[in-house]
C-alpha cells in the first residue's frame, strides 16, 4: 500500500469552496466521457471474414452463434492460459462486476461472453468456484485470442516484443502469454458479424465499479503497482475489518 498523508483540515465554508471548484472538473470529465462514448459509437466497423469456433457447454459454436438472440456482443478476453490452474485475479475482479450487469445487458440487446484459451473443463471448474453465471467459452485450438492480440506465442515473449493495445510493447511487465481486453461485435439481420471496438490494459477500467468507489475515498486505490491489492474474492483475509455485514 502507498503512504497516506491526510490533507489539511479546514472550516466547512472553505471546504465548500474547494468542493465547488472541484465540481467544475467533475462536470467537465462527465462531458468528456459523453464525447468519448459518442466517438466510440461512431467508429467504423470491420466485417469478420474469418470463422472462429469455440468450445461451449452446448458443443461447438461460431462467433455469430455466441450472440444468441441479441444483435450486440461484448466479449471479455479473460486471462486464463491452457496450463493455468486458475483465472487471473484482476480479470476475476472485472468478472465479478459484470455478473450483476448481465441480466440488464441481455434485456437491452447485448450478450456478454467470456473467452479464454484454457480448456472448457478448467473454465467451468473456476466458474463454479467463483459462483459466476456468465457464459464462458474456450478458444483453445482457435486463432481468436492471437488475432485479437490478447494471447502471445512463445517466440514473441522470447523476443521481448509484443504488439498490445495498438502498439509495440517492450516493457517486461507486459510479458505474459495472456493479457486482458474487451471486444465488441455487431450482427446484422443477414447474420454478418462486424468488429466495432476493442480496448486493452487500463482501457477496461470503466467497467470495474470498485475503482470508482475507491477513487472517491481519501486513500484512493492505495496501491504501489496497478492492482497490486486485488485478490480473487474468495482469497481475501477474512479478518473482521474485511468482512461485510451479512445480517444488514
């Protein structure tokens, strides 16, 4: 955890003056967020010509079939390599947040699916452990993860150079066979599928509500390295300070 220094204590009147000044920046950020969201919706699309097949509980499915009855699809590129025994803790934090949104997305023409390269049986075991409900499919044997630059071949890792988040990366902290991302697709009435958006690294932070809550607290995220405090939700220390009130 980072060192915390409390700011000066002032009168309520002086606090209100500072708060109103900060409110101007908060409103500017809200307007900028609306602008960025509009620009995102106006991005051009790319038609998906390559057919990808995923291993699911209902058998093999194509990318188009992952939409179900909806016309829009969000895919969480969840870090879970074929040889791993558990999913990434940071991706698990993001998945925790998505669980509550799934029913609302599904009723607003949006399907949500997690995709990882781990075999389906590993994904299912971990899904049960985490008590999640979202559909989770395996892309093992497919180029999907590699084509969307969230999985990397051994040669790339050994060369010390990856292409991630739309740029060449040489920072060793990124050197992993799996990295996170979100991708969005649209399926038209003819069944054609289009790639409309992908985000990577900290670009996914806006879907993690815990960050928003922490950012309004005095200590903020209180971290030395990005997300160094994050644990899987069943791995936190169960001391009284960290246990929520289940009787409330």
